C-alpha cells in the first residue's frame, strides 16, 4: 500500500490518531493527498504522515510489511 492509502486507513480506524490530527494539529482527512503526504516543506504533511503511519503500525491498523 502506498503512503496516502496507509495514512487514510489509520485515520479511518484509529480514534486516537484522528484526534491527534484534528485537535492538536488542525489537519483533517481531506487535507492529505498524494502530494502533501510526500512533502516535507511548508504546507506539506510528510512528517505528520510518517507519524500517523508509525502509530498505525503500533496500534495494529496496518502492517509494516504491507507498506511500499
């Protein structure tokens, strides 16, 4: 699965990660797309996407072996 798909899956199923994004970071599901998840520049969400994936693996919503 690609990075965007992984982020979307975790956000869909993990309430704690969704709360982190929405309440703490003010970033919502629709703010992620193919470009923003890969961008580490201002306006991008690359670092947050990496954190979401890391937490998704920890919580068991995605398997690290399934990532591209």
